[in-house]
């Protein structure tokens, strides 16, 4: 592995390779996740082009050295962990917007482009990339985990916005999955194959993304409920109503209490009701936004236990931003409140909408029996929600109890015809659960695909399945 790193340094430059222990630790461990491995890469390399990545792959492939792609490090299932050590490939210097085609409503970018920076850069065109994951996320990681976020209810997930990819395969071969038109029926859907593959099939070095028009107007509203079941049931009612919400999010009473105590100054300008709360976003024309907000308020007022009297619609752009900040800062706020030495286990599931209220209430009840901090939060608009639990990993009994709770949650989601991962992918954290969900025959097909493009097993090994 070290010889591979030395050879890479000769090809792409000595300054593009580091062995610094702090850098290795940063690239091999996530403070937001329990899905970590104890091993670390022997080096981190920083390519600047597709050609650099191809050279790195050829060297590692020849020497059978594992390659672990790294984006922003914001994923939570150990997607960038290094259980077999190897070389970590950091794409932060591949952060260029290669081509912008406003008339075609698409953009070609390198994998290190941050989605928020991209949207700022193209804002004057009236277009934007509608994915809304972690503020730190970059396009390569978003593609590799098929990310979504708060806007998925309206706009779908990352797979819906990727037109084509340039990918470096394990042996250094460079392929482009398709051309640039919005539609094609030419051959296999290789773009879809690499979206969500977590870097196990190849490394994305360019992505062509579809763009959407920026809505003329937006608004945000919050409404609280007496119980988590009432909030989830109201969310189901809103989904079935046909009101074209841009986003529909949920945060439980534990999360709302954290906002009051530990939220940013912007968030703490408002005293939040410490009850399960729905966060709603509207977008469209000004008239449509006003109409949708009014219809939503009327519908919630009629919902059993709906607490419609607590609905609050933002009265200004600034208040919209302030209200939505509470939802967007939730993970960072929870992480910052952990006692020293404690870890956070964050996981997600998704179920059919008809089972959503039952699944959320069941999950909260299960977590409530652990005697630790546990919070429900998520994207209920598309049946996806997250549970975060803060625990002491030094307490073997507590750690085992949390792991057991997570496993039961996965099983309950599958019992309801759901999935064990709505948007976090599999990584090392959910491999066993994926087998429960898909079965050995389906995973066997995945293994065959993996072997076809990576016969030596050097692309992000140990992820998704063994």
C-alpha cells in the first residue's frame, strides 16, 4: 500500500499525497455515525482530473490495493470507512463547474462541487439543482449514495437528476455512461447502475445534472401536535390531499426541546413548542403558495388531534429562512450536545405512506425503553424518517441494547414492506439488513455485477455486501 502511494506521488505530484495521521483520522472516522471501522488508509491522495484518478486506479489495481473514494465525509453508514485500509481518494480539488447549459437546463460538474456553491453560482440563471442533503455534501458523494433530503417530496432523489456520468473503473478504464439528452433508450442504464453504488463499482469524476426552475415564490409553515402519532397521521393526510407541498418534515418533542436549549442564535429567536412538529415548505407562483398554505391550514384544523390552532406561516423571507434553519441544523445541533465520549447512532428507514404513522410511533416507543436520548426526525413526505440515539459506547449493555433496537426497527420496516435505507445507502452499517431486505439471490446478482467491473475487489471493499 505504501509503495502504491509512493508511485502515485511520482505520477500526480508529491504535494498530492499525504500520510499525516490527523488527515488520515479525519478521512476514516465520522463523528455523526456509529458505523466506523478501526482501520485507516495508509495515505490520502488528492487528484485534480479524470486523468489523475485513472492513474491512481491503474496503480492500485496492479498492486491489489483498496481504493476508498471520499467526498465531504457527511454520510453516516460508514460509506467512506476503510475496513481493509488502502488508499483514500479525496476529490476536494476536483471542484470545477465544467460546463453550464442554461438553455438545456443542465450543468456538467466535477465530483468535489458543493451543491450549495453550485446553486449560488447559477442563481442568476433562474435555475437550481433541487437536491437538499447536508450543507457540506458534494456531488460525487450525493451521486454515490443516491442522496435526497428535504426537497425529495417535490423533486425526487438524486437518481432523478443525473443525466450521465464519467466513471473511472477499478483498472483505470474511463467510461461515459450515456450522452446529454433528457431521454434515451440506447443500451443499458449504466447511469442508474453507478448512482447509489457507493464507489464500489468505480469513481465518478464528472456528472451532468438536470436543473429545475427556481420557484417564483416560497413559504414555510410549522405546526405542532400533541403526539408523534397525530403528527404522522396529519402528514399522511396532507400527502393524500394532493396539495403540492415542496417539503414535509417531522421533528419530535425531544428535538424541539434541543432547539430551545442548544439551537443557533437564529433558531433560538423563537420559542418552539416542545411537541412533535411538522415543518412544511410551499413553492410555486405567489398565488399558488398562498392558496396552498390556506388549504393546508384548513385541512390541518379538521384533522383529529390536529392542533391546527398552532400552525404558523412565515410572514417574510427572513422568517422563512429562520424557521427552516431549525430543521436544517438538527443533526449538527444533536451532535454538539453529546457528552464527552458518547456516540450518536443515526439510522433511517422508509415505509409505504399508509404505514408511516404506525412505524414512527412504534420506533419512538422502542427507543423510549432504552433510557437514553433518542429522537425521531425526517422526511415524512416520502415515507422516510430518521432515528438518532446518543449512548455511551463504553457501556457494553447499553451499546448492545441500541444495536438491538436498530435491528428491530429494520425488521419492522421490512415487515411493513419498507426499506432499511431510505437515503443513507448501506455502507458497512446495514449490510446484514440489506440481505434481509433483498435476499441472497438478488445480492448474488449484485455480486456478479461487482465482479464484472472490479474482479480484484479493490473498489471500496467491504461496503454494501461482503
